């Protein structure tokens, strides 16, 4: 019985570690994407302000 319990705890540890690593990587990528989108939004706003209105 002890061997089965040790295997279950080891499998649970590996599963939780894998989920944690995947979540850590996903949130780092999402954080980078959010900052990139913010920079693009600021550049777009600045271009809009400096170009002014175009003649229609």
C-alpha cells in the first residue's frame, strides 16, 4: 500500500508542477502581449494627433 501511495503523490506532484509551469509561461506571454498592444496604441494615438485632419 505504501508504494501505491508514494506513486500517487509523485504523480500529483508532477501534474501540479506541469500545470504551474504552463500557467507561468502563459501569463508571461500574455503580459508581454498586453505591453506590446499598449505601445502600439500610444504610437497610433501620437500618429493620429500629429497628422491632424486630412482634407476631404
